């Protein structure tokens, strides 16, 4: 893995860790501030015991 790829991976891990800390602390406004104003956050629903929903446009979502 190149140095640039390592830096990108490290930065991505930091964003995910920060997001998790904010959610765990219930700091909702700070968590929302991580996203651009026009961002969509989609959490897919399970369509059955084996399969997750694949499309926010065509299938029910638990949180939108």
C-alpha cells in the first residue's frame, strides 16, 4: 500500500471513529455537522431474514 493510500485509509478511520464517538455521546448536532447540507443518510432496512434493502429510491428505509 502506498503512503498516500495509507494516509487516506487513516483519515477515513478517523472520520468513522469521530462519528462513532459523537453518536455514543448523543451529540446529535455535532454528528450532523459532519455531513454536507445536501447529504443523504440512508440506513437500509431488512427485506427479509437474509436480504437487506438495496435502494433508498425503491425500498422502505428504517431511518431517512
